[in-house]
DNA sequence: GCAGGTTCACCGGC
DNA sequence: CGCCGGTGAACCTG
């Protein structure tokens, strides 16, 4: 999945392909060679080579002066004209808006990420941040006192000093974005766990979001038109706040994000992004266009009556979309899809850049005026929602999947068929092996120690101090109510046969087999790989590493046997960072040894195995392994269960870090394996693995 | 289905 | 002008 070169998707696609159409009317990301200033004398100064431009007034120019590109003055930038000094390649090179905040950030999170910190005013008049989230005012003492509104005695987000340990700064925007999301979700999962016990008010997403914002743990602050560095088309989100903290779509509720800037005496406004979430009467037929309904008129969620109570007005987001239409500027589109696995039933998918092609008003169902905007997707972008439409179809009708070699490689052994496809070459399938959904112990596990069982009736519940399984897991159940792993641990103890609880108990996530539509597919250069038709949420159980449990590694030098051998001797950095975040709540930080202990277990999947034997290595993986016990108590021979590190869109290859024998990282044993050249093409690739 | 809760833009005061 | 505080709108989530 992360086997993408630096700034891959945008960069590669936009650079190489004739993607002129993607050159934005507003030069690339807003802020490109444009300095916003908060000093009132000259609200907007264009520092392009051409020099400052003044407002033309009157009709809307294709390039409003405040969005002017370097070549805008000399020759009016036409649609498709690449920006002069470096083209529009998806890598943001905006000028830096020097703010006090900027200085403040510089030694904390995104340290040299000035490029990605374009702090712009959305009003043009004022540039400020809400006091309660301003680092300048967020001394503990001060925040405690006056400003923080307290209609409810809500806990104020805890601001900590050293953020580097939690979310290390990175020059790679993708890494920054992923780090922010990973921290957010770790925080959110932990808050869910805490809330369940105290029965406190819910909305862990908002709590986690508030803490992230209070600590400036976010990427791409400031609004920009066009692509967002580090956020790739096709990325998925489970909460609106997630899109907020990575700078994709700022409003926590509103569907239209826009910015207003002041040019001379006039306010100019432009839409930035829209979320098509189904609250209004939108048509979502074709994947290439979208009819979006304007906001206002009381037609949306707020009031329970779904009926409008008033005409929509040409203001705010509606006005912004209208202006974007007139200028032909690009608008990011986030579409939503149903997901039954998710409690909210909804996932947000970033579908890339669109342009408004029509706008009109019509009478809504309640007889009031509504604004309608028809947006078309820009050509040549990576696939977004298209992938979903395809996989949805496959799930309904598996025979519609083309290039299938085998409809079910597990021959009915898995809960859901695993199809085998090759869209790359003529290879007819992997070499022979026996499919097995469980590990085979060549020597019987000596279960001398009897399994402990809890006495919970029906299901184990959080906060039940009498649950021995919860105690064994350190006091709380390891999974959230939606079944997500809360944090990585040295060992997870699931409920077992001796427990009184039923199979519906949440502490039995991994023992019931896979719940995901997998496919084994032919990669271009790394043999077979594994991916999913379903979206996979961070913390979800994916599958077990099955095979034959051996005593020692034995393989011929010439054989490829070792590529099917799993050893629990290495854990990658990302795995260790996975738990980071709860420190922001004041939780003690977890030491590496608490998360990871090397284990003697060796699993050989050469002759016997399941889908996980097809999972390739990556130095930037999206999956990690976690030891779990559920049917015996041999701590040194646990089940090896895979979980998602982050949200994984459908059809993204699943990879984990095989480890390395170069002595770096967390390699606890010297291995005899021959290192192999790594082809993961991650920016952090170590070059070899195994 | 309702309601508690959030952010941000906007506006007015100093 | 810039800072501060209040207010209201908004395709949220449980």
C-alpha cells in the first residue's frame, strides 16, 4: 500500500500524464507564491515575479489577483497553463506565511514543514485562532481559568510539551498525515475505552479531535484550493474530524468548506471542498459527476423535520460554490459510502478534484428554493469512488470480477470466498499448498496450565471488575465495542472455552475467522499479494498467520522456503507508534518491551497456510501482527493475528514488515536468513528485508 | 429520533 | 488595527 514513491499519486500522475486540466484556476494550492498578510494596509500582496497585482474589480477574472500565479500578470493564465516556476505537480510549494504560530510550530510538530503550513485567513480581515486553541494562551493556568467555556464541567484538552515522541515530525507530507491520523485514532480508541467504563458522554471522536487541535497535532493547517499534500485520492475517513485534522475539509459539520478573502473593498470567496454525505437531495448516480445541493434553508439534519422551512440564500457556501463555478476553480470532493461494518454506517472517501459546470436553483420537495451545483470530476486522477462501485458490484455478484483464476482459493474453508486473480501476466496460480484456517502444531502444545475462564454471563462488559479476562488483559477489554483493537500489547487474552460468555462476546474478535472479502492477486513484480474488497478500519482484525509450527528454521539455500516462514522476532517502528496518543490524556507512555517481546514461535506456511502467506513485505506497512491466546495458554506459542495499522481503502495491497537481519530496528535474534532486496518502494524503504 | 457537542466564520466592542 | 469574546450555523454521531 505504501509502496508508493514520495508524493506519488499526485506527483506521478499529474506530472507525467497530460493532466493539463488539473492545473488549477487558482494556482495550485492556494498560497502558491501568494503571501497573505494580516496587516491591514495591504490585505493581499502578491509576491509573484510579476509584482503585486491589484484587483480588477467588476467581472470575476479567471485568476483573481490574490490567487495570481507567477505568470498571471504577463499573460493571462489560461486553463491548463502550468505554473511557471515548477508546475503543478501535486507537491505544494506555497510561499510561507510567517506567523507567530509558525514560529511556535517550528520546533514542535511539523518542524521543517513550512511548505505545508500555509496559514491563511479565511476572512482576509482577521487572522487568528480561537483563544482556547491558541498555543499562546494555552498555559495550563490560564486555560484553567477564564476562557474555556464551561457550560458542562468538561475536561480541558491536555496540552503536553514534547510532541515529538507522540507524532514525530516528518518531511514527507504523507508520513505527517498518516502520523496525525494514527495518533488521532489511538487517542479515540482509548477514549472510547475510558468512556465505556465511566459511562461518560460519548463522542470520543470529537474529544480526540479537540485534543489533537489543542496540541497543534494536525497537518495542512490553513485552507488551500486543490490537492492536499499527504492526502491521497482514495483515502478513506470514518469521522469528519479526521478530515479536519489532516486539512482536507475543515468544518466539523458543514458540507461546504470555503474561504473568503478581501481584495480592496470586496470580499472574494471560493469553495474549497464539499462533503457529499446524503443529507440533502443529492444525486449520486454517475461516478464522474455529482449534483450537490446548497446549504441552508433548514433542509438538513439540524431540525428533525427533513423538510425545508425557508428558501436557501446565495450566501456562505452557496455563494462560494457559485463563485467557484464562475471562475472554474477546482473543488475537492469527499463522497460518502455505506459501510455496514461501521457503526455510523458511513465512510468518507476523498474522490479528488471536481469543477462546477452548472448551477441553478429549483424548488425542493418542500417547495422552497434550493441551489444546485453540478460538478464534474477532473480527468486523469487516480481512482476514488470508482473502486468502491466496482468492489460493491463484485461483492454482490462475484462472477462479475474479471480475470479470476479460482473463485475461492480456500475451497469454502473461510467464511467468505477468497478469489484468486491475475490481471498482470499468464501465471496460472501459486505453487501448491494446503489451505488451512488454523495453525498446525507438529508437536502438541503441552497445555499443562489450564485455561482460565471468566464467569461473565452473556458477554463481557467494560468496567466489570469481576471479569477475569479483562484483568488478564491489564484491567480492560482489549477491543472496543465495535471490535477494534484498542492498543498493541505483548499479548492479548481472548475469552475461551472455559469462559461463561457467549460467542458474541467482544473479547473473541480473532477466533471466529475472517470477515473480510479478500482476493489474492498477481502483483507486477513481487509475486502474489493480498488485498481486500472491503474497506478496513484501523484496528480491525484481518487474519491469522496459519501454517505449521516448527522448532527451528530449516531451509535450503536455494529454496524459497524462507519466504513463507514467520518469526516473531522483529517489530517495526510503525507498530510501536501505533499506541501513541494516549499520552495526551496523561496515560503513561508504554515502553517498547511492554508492547513487544520476541517469541520463539516459528510458523512455516510453505506447505500449509492461508491468505496471510501471500501478504508481502513493506517497509511502510499497513498491517501489523499481534500475539493472541484463545485456545491454549502457552505464552510462547500464541496465535499470530494481523490487524490494520490504519484505514485501508478497498483494493489496496495489504503488507506487513517482515523484519530485517541487518541488526537495526527491533531485531532481537540473529537470523540466518539471507536478506532479500526490497521492492516495496516506500520512501522509508530499508532496501532489504528478511 | 433526538440531543449533546464541536468548529469556524462573522460581528461588535475596545 | 488587532485582539477578544459572543453568537449562530452546520450533510455529526450515538
